[in-house]
C-alpha cells in the first residue's frame, strides 16, 4: 500500500477537518513534481505539523 503523507499548518488542517476547506493544493515545484507526477497512492494522510522525531 502506497501512502502519501502531507504535513499541514494548524489553520489548514483544522479547516479541512471541519469541512470548510475541501481541497489541499501544492505549488508546482520540482520537489512536488518528483513526488506526485506519474505516481498513484492508495491513501493520503494529512498530519497536523511534522511528527516528533524518534
């Protein structure tokens, strides 16, 4: 199973959770092109900020 994890700032995470923001967009940059173009994912996980290390 392929999972794409996107870390979001609190304001965007909360808006998506509450249903007032139905979509998340990312700028078209080489960073995101490498991770998204020509790939498919089974699950998209939205996280509040970045996970704690360790």
